[in-house]
């Protein structure tokens, strides 16, 4: 492509206990990047791994300085690792990709091509997932639920795998929130966005780090940071419950007045029953909404504490010096 040489592309790769895939990642990613015909840098974020991830990343940096790396003082989570990588990327466009080769590096050139065509965000849309049925169903439901709750277009079935123009990266870097759902923030930013279909492979090696608890947390971050619908649901459900109890009251009054008639139907007054049902129902609804308010409150608390979003233990070859407090 003409004039490509003048661009620099950064690739951000979060790595958490990925020693088994790293050698193949280094090889395949470097091979792919050599074919792009642009300047490139790769930033790997060691998200507090307990295995040999850091040792492998340092060796790779020594072998090929275009591979830089930083490590966190502990595990801060995938979305934070991605955010830190994006923060330190210096390219005209930034690619985010998982370390486990589920997203094939060989596909990246198609993303770059679209970016050069003028799109600001090109996100990957998973055509087939080679994952368990439960995970597939959870993801499917979650994306559809979330997209109905928010007032901007959230691409369905797109993960973090994408290319973003510098102007989107700058916007993401100014977003201060801690509980991040990067693919949502990315969509929220707007500009010209498009999807590219690809086949998501199974993990090359190692195990998925997303267990049910982490997925649930990610889903809640997605919903809570983009929608206050769960909060306003309290009002709606409250209104419906009052309407329902009002009907109940009318029924009770009728049962009282036309006692004989209702008894002949077999639905006469049973002492105490209505009270039990009402208390259980209202108690349940109240607890649910206390929980929902708690979820929001917890996240607000996280935000107001203004702690650094991550803590860097060591870094190799970064072009930008890590700030002491990455807000
Ligand atoms: N990851 C991370 N920190 C974590 C969990 C995961 O940096 O706390 C990285 C992981 O190394 C991988 C990517 O995030 O590169 C996606 O994780 P994984 O493949 O386990 O998730 P899945 O593809 O199963 O959803
Ligand atoms: Mg994976």
C-alpha cells in the first residue's frame, strides 16, 4: 500500500500466566507484523502472572526490542491490562489482541487495511466461537441484553480484538473510570466504526482465565457503567407491584362481601395467606433492588477513591515513561 511506511502501529497484548503460548505468539505475531509494511511496536502487559511469563517477555525484548513489556505488581484484570497497554502505545493506530492466539495475528492486516480506508475503529466480530456451550449462551444473551439497555450502538459479539485510530486511543486515555469495559468505551467514543468477521479459534495452549466469577464481573461492569436502567427498574417494578397489590386488595374486599359465592367456588378467604405472599414478594423485590443499588454504590466508591488504576512493577523498552499515578 502506498505511503504505509510513514505509519506506526502498536499492538497491545495482555498476558496472564501465558508461558505456554508465548513462544508461538512471539513467532506468529512477528511474522505477521513483518508483512504489514509499517513501523510497529508490541507492548505486552504481564498482569501479575505467577509463571514464567515475565522471563519470556524479557528474553523476547532482548532478542527483538520492538517487543516491549511491562508488568503489574499484582493481577489487576484483563481490562486494566488492556487499558495500560493502550496508555503506553505510541502508534498512529493501536491493535488490541489476546495472547492465547484465539484471535489470529494473521488476520490483522485486514484490520489495518480497513483503518487505512478511513475507519477509526475496526472491531472483530466473532463468527464462530470454539468454546463451551454455556459460555456461548452467556455471551449471546449478555450482548443482546446490554445493547437493549444502552442508547448508543454496541456491536454484537465483538470482543476486545480491534484496531483503533490514535484519536480514539486519546479519548480512551482521558476516560478516568476504573471498572472498565473497554469494548463499550470504544463503541461509546463514536466516529467511523465497522466490524470485520473472523473465526475465533480455540486457545492454542493454557487455560482460559475467565471463570464464571470474572465473566459475571465483566458483564456487570458492562451494564452498570453504561446503563442506569437497573436502577430505574425499581420504580417500574414498584409501580407494578403496587398495582398488583391494589387488585389484591379489591379481591380481598370482594371475597369479604361475597363470602358465600367465593366459598362455593373454592377460593374463599384463608386467614394469613395473603399477608405471607405479600410480605415474601415485597421482601424479595426490595432485596433485589438493594443489591442493585449496592452494585452501583460499590463502583461509585471505587471511582471516588481515585487510586491509581494499576501499579507497574517493572518495564522494558516502553517509549513513554510510566507516570507514578496513571489516572
Ligand atoms: N488476561 C489478563 N488478566 C486476567 C485475565 C486474562 O491479562 O486477569 C488476559 C489473558 O492472558 C488473555 C486475555 O486476557 O490474553 C483473555 O483471557 P482468556 O483467554 O483467559 O479469556 P477468554 O478468551 O477465555 O474469554
Ligand atoms: Mg482466550
